[in-house]
């Protein structure tokens, strides 16, 4: 029985079953995933404090890297932005399932059309992302609730990383099956969708942060 369950959760069988599963339950998975992410975000807001991230012995390694790269004054501007926007980041973490479900599926579908694959419906992919989102979010959130802010916080990071890889593999197999393309073309669609969904927004955020630092310099904040 354990072997059967493990087989069903492998990326290829999971993608095959989710693509043909109930639309209602696939869409219902999203608010359930949001319940997990909301609980995790609330726990994060109660156990992790901005001062612990940027000051003292618990300071993040990212802050240390920024201090070496851009100096104390410019890092102070970014720290101030983080302090002022921390609550918004917590809310964004709670809403992650919606973004990953809706924007992720639409990015993959758009990438497939961009690569010349047409005539395939969008709804099965939306349903698959709903099922996959719940399977990804539940253990990730539970690990965050159990370990975030504690001495074993690295376990939460490992669980999140493993589930993210599983999610990507499921999407890759789903692209193969739903759009009827070979593995290399499915990978190209996945990377193109990931570029539009992850890298470009991150690039825009980085540009915005640079603009904030430049504006602070012009205004002689430091």
C-alpha cells in the first residue's frame, strides 16, 4: 500500500491524475492551501522580527553581504524599506497560493502558446495547479510553523526546497502530457514560464530597490 501511495505522488502519475481530476475539487484546493499559508504567515509574524534579521548575532547573511557590497549607509536604506514593508511581506506570503496557482498556470499556458502549441484548453492546467499547490503548500507551511524562528529553521528551508522541486517536476510532466510535447520542449516551456513568472518580477524588484537607494543618495539621506 505504501508503494502504491508513493507511486501516485510521483510527478508523472500525479500530473496525469490531476489533469483529469474533478474541476471542483481542484479549485477547492486553493482556499485550503491559503488556510495553510495564512497560518504559516501569522506564525511568522509572531515569531520572526525584523530587528532579529538585520541586527545583532541573529543578523541574516544577506545583510552582511549587503554591508560589504554597498556599504553601511546604503544598506540602512534597504533595511528601512524592509522594516516599513514587513507587514506587507507577511500578507504577500499568506496570498502566495493565489499567485502560484493563477499566475503560474497562466504563465505556463502563455509560454506554450508562445512556443507554437495551440488548441489546448487552459482549464485542466488550472486544475492541476490547484491540486499541486495544496500538496506543495501543506508540508511547507506545517514545517514553517513547526521550525521557523527556532534552532531547526533549516528543516523548514529543506522541506520548502524539496517541495518546490517536486512542484516543478509535476508541472514539467503536466506540460508533456497536456500539450503533447517531448521532454526538451516541455522544459523550454517551463523555463520560459518561470522567466515570466519569477525572474522578471524579481528583476523589477531589484531595479526598484536600486532606484530607492539612488533616490536616497540624491536627496542626501546619507
